[in-house]
C-alpha cells in the first residue's frame, strides 16, 4: 500500500486507483438507486387521490450513509419516496423498500 506524506507531515494511506474505484462505485450505486425509485414511481403514476393528486411521489433524499462494498466504504444518499397509499387489509401505509440498499 502507498503512503503519501502531505505538507503537514501527516500520512495518507491508499492509492489514487482506490479513490477512483470508490468514486465509480458511489456513482454507479447512486444511479442504480435513482433508476429503482424512478421505475417504482412510474409504475404507480395512475394511483391518485380524490383530488387527482398522485399518491406516490419523490420526496428528496435521505441523509448520507456509508455502505461497505468490495471497493471499500462508499457514502451514498438514497432518494426518498412519499407513498401515501394505504393497504386495505391492514390499514397501514404502504412503503417503498429498495432491493438494492438495505434499510437502516
């Protein structure tokens, strides 16, 4: 492993290739999560309330979190979904659950 001595005489471990791989993994994971949410919302665009408003919409992003991958730790920011549909059998609100990223 490469150790770089910075101007303040501290050391950084790792290599440029490691950083490139982690950045690529972060971008790929972010794109996959966005595509997953976009598909979920697109499948449910016909679901509307009595005023014609969609019941499933995007709602920003969750707080960033670190996920451990084969490329090393990667910080991701998952998109949020506001799903206002209600399960008639249980009376509970339905929720989006990513198949890619496990819940907290």
